[in-house]
């Protein structure tokens, strides 16, 4: 029902109260009317105003008089009112670049005034419930009259002239002062979708934050996806796409926790399991702090609850805003800090949702590691090695990646490099403060050092990386501490065939003064002719009676003199292989074509190196502090959600899913026990998944 007193004779109002017929509170029919008292259905296609009005309202806040204690001279019109009249001088309106919840205000509204420019030939019936004169009249339609609220936008938007500003395009993020040529500089980040008038705000309390809308389950959303295109690309078969999927073929998710600077404790879905949730009949769960925040963030009851928080501030130092105050004559503008004491009105669901990593990447990666679809420890080692190369030989300045998408293929990067302002919106990124090339000075007794702290041999038979987590380093490996070797070789004894083989570590990433020796390609697939490449297996590595046993698919190692050279080669290989994988899946959809011999994955060396470079460019030296990526003393990743797994959302071997799958539960076994089925009928060596029937 409508809430008085702001209701016009047509039965339109500004405020609503959800209600049922037996719970109505306001406005019965006039006594003369014999009609029953019932609830009504109302529709308002723009109940919050236009997108442009909403952004002005959100960032200019209460009117000038409320904020400063003094009125301004007023806004001008086509009529000149003198030098000191309305519109004669500039008004330095207080406003915020970031959304500030304490600066809330009440919107104005429109109601029909039957005496305001009544229109000939346009007749309407009044509402018998709300027309107190006769109950039901047939009158000429008057214009809607604007009743301003307490927002400054209610005054400068009160004009019949056309708008000189437009909302930011769907699928893009716009900074303040953006002009028409800059409106499409910054695409929305992959895994998210952006509505019209999206702002760069990171905080979910902002009404139009660039992280407000996740890509819906069952779909993928790449860079620049608008809210209206969120369901354009369905998830490929044999994959599942949870909320926040960016590209299922390459395991790309939104990285919601990292993008919004959630700590490892806030993101861990297994930490502090102490909350009981009733989900449905026979489904009562004890969940962690993180999962509790996620459940509450989508709770429909909490979505309509608000809480007043007097101690809240969204990045405003000392609870004060800064106004540029012009001085008389030619004196420069000075900044005046004006204190305020206003509580913030916070939505309970949004407040809790801030602590939820909504793509649940940590859990997905954990399950992929458990089914051996993800070698996170190996990727950590690659990242540590490349970070150390950046720390030693890089220019020390992270790329300016823009406000939204972080893809380094953004064609505007060169053009907007000095104007994107990413460091303002994402303060947790830092350039290198100190050059460092030596990270570990002990390399003598490697056969004893290269063990976990409990004495077990670390080599797992899959990852070629070796870490020093032995008695000399019980804290684990991180970006600046601990020994790291990028490969290991197994040797056999030429004199004693019964002697167990030995494994030695090679290619250290501990002193990078002369560069990093690292492989990006296999020897049998490389098309490069490069004299700087050297074979992984050679006689020089033989030790007395011990001779190396070469693997079936040796890697090609090259010494990269600096970070820039490695980055350029990695980026080129990654995008070339990524396109080959896309072409393979396009070919796979044609039943008459075979994908035998075609690429189905990016090589792990390239994939891990590219993931490392992307992390470095997005966060820089800040990774050493609150975003530490490394291995614990038990050789386990410190933060699982930082692992990029190629097959993290691919159905496990032996299962398949239809197009548009959204959960791991949608992946069903290939062979269901139907009579006459055989493994040959269910699987194909080309895909290691189910054969189409």
C-alpha cells in the first residue's frame, strides 16, 4: 500500500509499504464508498530516477546548506539575474570521488498537480481511494510537479532542458570527469557484468560498484560484458560455470577475493566453522565465517533490513570532506576540511556480502587439487621465481592496467596510461621499493636440505620443482625467503643396477643477478630456432657413477636475462596457444571433425608463467605483505585461491556435463550401467572425457 502523505489524486505516491489485504495500515475508502479495502499493485519503471540522477545523488549527497551550514546563490536559468544572482558564480559543491555511505539523503519525487498546466483533451479518472473531493472524478491531466528532497541533485537536476551528461555505457567503468571519448576506455573486468553508469568503486556498499554483479551461474563473462549480455555465452559442455566464471576453457574465474582485497582469513572457506545454517529439510550445516557471510549476503530478509552505524567511515580521514574554496581576487584556491557527524545507513545483506568471495574460487581450487587436476605447489614455485626476477631485473613499476579489466591486451593501455587512476581505487598495489637479487645463500648439501620439515622427501613425482623446506627453513617458502630450484633430475648408478636412483635439483632461482634459467616450451613441440636455448639433458650433469635418466618429454631451458624479456615471450606464447585451444573447441562441435593432434590445453609452463606475470602486474610488491603467496612448512599453498588451475571448472575424467552446467554436481558419470556399454563406448582418447552419443 501507499504511505501518506505524499499521494496524488491519481493514486500515485512516493513511498510504499509491502502488505497483505488483512495487514493494511493506511487509507481506507471514504465513508460514502461501499467498496472493500484491498491492497494494490504498483509499478514504477524508474523508481530511483534516471541513472545520471542516481550517480549525482550518490556522490554529491545532501544539499549544500545541510553540508556547509550556508546556502549558495542558486542555479541559473536562461534569465540573467545580475552579477550576484542565481547562476552568476561557480558553486564549489562538496562531493566524493569514492562512495561515502554517511552522505545519504532523501530523494525528491513527482506528483500530479491538476492545476499545473492542465492539458486540453487529456482526461483521466481520479482514484476513489485517494481523491478526497468526490471520490471519483473525470478531470484534465495536469503536469507532474517536482517536490525536492534533501539531495543537492534534486536542485540542479530540476530542469526541463536536455541532459548534457550521459550514463557510462553498459559493460564499461567510468571515472568522474570522463568525457564521451573516454567513456569506453575501461571495460568491465572478466567474471563480472557492469550495468549502465557503473563506477570504479571497489566497495560493495556503493550502489553501482564495478563488482556489484557477478557473472550468473551457467554462463561465462569475459572483459566488457554488460548486464544485458550476462547470459549471452552458455558454459561449454564438459565444463561447469559457477557464479563469476570468466572463461571455463582456461579455468578463469573473477578472483573476487583478490579483486576486493579480502584477506586470507576472510576468504578461507574452512576456517572457524562455528555457524549453523538450516538450508532445507534434512540439510543443516555447520559453516565457516566465510560461508556464513555468503549465506547472509543473499538472504532475502536481510536485503530489506538496514542498520545505522555511527562509527562507519568509507575511507574519509577524520570524518571530514574537502571543499575547494575560491578566494577573492587572484588568490589561489584553498582546501577547507569540513567535519561532519552523520551515521551511515547500511544494508545488512550488503554489509555481510562484503566478506564473501562470491566466486568461491578457494573451494573450487581445493577440490581440483584433491582430484589432481591442479598442481598448485608447482605454480607457486614458478611465481616465486618470476617475482624474484622482477624484483632483481625489472623496472620496478607495475603496469597501469586501467580501472576495470586487467587484461594486458586492452588497446587503450598506451593512451590512458597516465589517466586511469587505478592506484587510487586499488591502493593495495605497489612498485618495487628496493632491488634484491640474492634470496638464498645456501646451496651446498641439497640432498639433505630438500625435504619437508618432518623429514619427508618433497618431490611428489609430478612437479619438477624443488623447494628448501628442510631443517634450515621451517617457516616455508615465500617470495623473498627460502631455496627454490626449477627442476630436478633423476640419476641411476651405472655400476650398481640395484642401487636406488638419486634425485638432484637443478636451475636454482636463488641468485638472479645473471637472470633466470627457466623453460617455456617442450623440446618436441618447440618451433623456435634459438641458439640461446639449451637441452635440459646433457652429459655435463653426470656425477661420477651416476648418469641422468632423460624423460620422455624434455623441456627446453633458456636463461632469461631480465623480467621484460621473459614477460614478452610468455605473453606471446600464451595468447597464441590460447587461440589454438579455442579453435580446437570450435572444431569439436562439428561431429564430422576430429580433434586428434589439436591443442586442448595451454602448456603448463606458459600457463603458470603467465599467471605469475599477471599477479605481479596487478599487485606488485604488495604481494610480499598482505597478499603473500608461498608454501607452508608442509609444502602446502598458503592461499589456495591464488592458484590458477587450467581445469579447475572442468568436469573430472569419466564425467560429462551438458551445455550451461553451473555446478560440479552437473557432471555425471559417462557410463551409467546401461546394458552393452563398454569403456570404449564411453571415453575417447582425444578428450579424456565422454564420447558424444
